[in-house]
């Protein structure tokens, strides 16, 4: 993200200067939210959800989120969830997808530091999860196109 090209093409000083806005890059200080749900479905798991592109990008994590730098967790990407899901807690009734108890295990704001197709770097500012984390695409497991590793750095 840069305004270098925009700025180069325009004269913002002098007699024949443009009346277009010079503009600055807005620091991405708009808070993004994250939530980790504890989900007692057929298998207990945790769901990491990060606000991106106006939705909650979501990963199902079979074990407790990584608490230290030595722990790497498999995180299976699942369907995007609406932002409103960040507030959801309750029991999904039997017969429904993901039936079982859903609790907010942690939540808060987060900072997206870098994002590419295969790697997401972010800083969580939750109550339990605080610090820099990475999600990296792996290609193993039963769902190679959905498999990521989640760890603390
Ligand atoms: Mn789930």
C-alpha cells in the first residue's frame, strides 16, 4: 500500500499545482476483531476467527490454541462466518451443523501485520492470547487445501 505513484504523477506545489487532495495513508488503526470459540461439537475443538474482508475468516483447531512458541496447532480453514458471529454463544441444537455448546474462549482486537495466500501474520490482543502469531498453509492431512499451522512467534 503506497501513494508513491499517485504523488509522483501530480504537482502539489507551485503555481500550476493540482487541486486534488494530496492525501496521506491512513494508518490501519481501525480495530479488527478476533474471537476464539470453544466448541463442544461431536469433537471438542476451538474455532479461531479473524476479521478480514468484512467477514470472520475461520479455522477449526482440534486442540487448545498455542500458548507458547513451541506449540504448533493444526488449523483447518472452514467457511467464512459473518462478523456478528463474534458475539455468538449458546447451544446449537441437535440435528444442526456443529450441534453442541459454543462458548467464547477468548476475544479482543487484533492487528493484521502481513497477509499472503499462504501466510498470515497477526498480533492478538486478547485476554488469554496476547502477542504475535502466524498461520502458515501446510499441505498435509486429510484436507490439504484447507490445512494451516497456527503458532506463536
Ligand atoms: Mn466449530
